[in-house]
C-alpha cells in the first residue's frame, strides 16, 4: 500500500476511551490527537481518551515535542500553543581552539542537530523473547550549520571548531509515541472493535514493558524523503512472523516525511498494531 498523508482529518469517537474502554466518568472524554499537536498534527479522534489515559500518554507527547524534536520545531516553525513563549534565541555549544564556548544565538544563526533512534526490527520478527531487554539503539543524525558560523565564532581560515548537540532521547518513550500514532490510525481504519489490539494499549500507557517486541526501527539508512509534501505519512500492511502463521496488522510511520538530507529522509518505524479478529464460532444446535 502507498504512503498516506495523515493531516487534516477528524474522526468521530466511539463513546469510550480507545485505550482502557472507560466512558470517562464525570470528567468525560477528550479529543485525541493522532500525531501530537506539537509535531504539527491536526488530525484527531473526537472524545477518544479519558483523563487517566491522557495523563499517562502526555509524557510521551511531551518527550517527542520537546526533548526529541524541540529545536527542529523551532527552526522549522512547527505550530505551538504558546507562540509568544517560543524563544528567539537558542543556546549553542562549541569547541573552538580547544576551548569550550557557549553562545545564545538567534534562530537564523543557530546550528542544530536532530537525533532519531533506531534499534532494529520489532522483536517479534527477530524471534526474541517478548520480555527481552530493549536492543542497543543507534541514531540517525540530521544537522544544519548556518553558512556564517565561522563569522559568528570570529574564526580565521585555519581555525577548527566543533559543534556539540544538546537534548536527550528516551528510546522507550520514543517507541511508545510511535506506537500511539500507529494504533490510533488502526482504530480509525478498522474501528475500535474491528481488530485484536494485542498488547498495544498497555504498551502505549506504559503498563507493559515489551515495547521493542512490537515496535521496530530498522538500522539501515532511510530512503529519500517523500516527493509529496506530506508532513507525516503512514502505510498499512499485513505480515506474518518467521515462525508463526499468525497474520498481523503492521503500520509504518514516517514523521516529517518531507524532510531530510539529499540522500536520506527521516527514519521509517514499523509497529505491530494488532491482528484480524477471529472468525466467530457458530452456535451448535443440538
């Protein structure tokens, strides 16, 4: 199946939380952004998350929006709910002539790097135990250096310098964010009761630690960015494991699919989101 642009859609809810099944009680249900608002997401499911599940998923969205993509969002002008509080300058750290240098620079003069983790295929496809440890991650690094950086640092022609990236990536939180995006898209494709959810809701809420068993980030270099100007893109497929005839619904996620270098776009992540529903067994009439 082809990549799909996932922006600009609104889907009706199901009268209960898509994660825990609650009706929300006295607090009711809240709209669920399929891709975090902080990443430019404008597609959501109406009244789809209870307050308690929202509390558990907020750290996931916050980690993506601030820790992982924070500087990228500012440089790219991605939407924010607090535009007045968006900084006009950002800190940058250098090594110049063997000495550390820290400067607060305006955005147009600020170098930045984006580190996106990858850790291999989902554990299910690698035939590892479901409770195995998270694989050692690697990172695809995307960076931009302003053309006037040597002038900013008052460097002569022979002077060397290094730019140090900042920020941190919690790979488990990151994978939960990718799982949330994929799961929400599966809900709107098949319906909340149209597929077997397996462990996905528990993984997203952080109550099941087996996130790398269901979410994978291949370590090979990503293909080029999408020609279409899709901000974010997904792709559905059905696959089976090496040693299992079980058919699985798999969603591929590519955040900021229109961005990247000349050679490589952003990484592609794969999520085992569930399985087709079992055929119901007919009643036996004696």
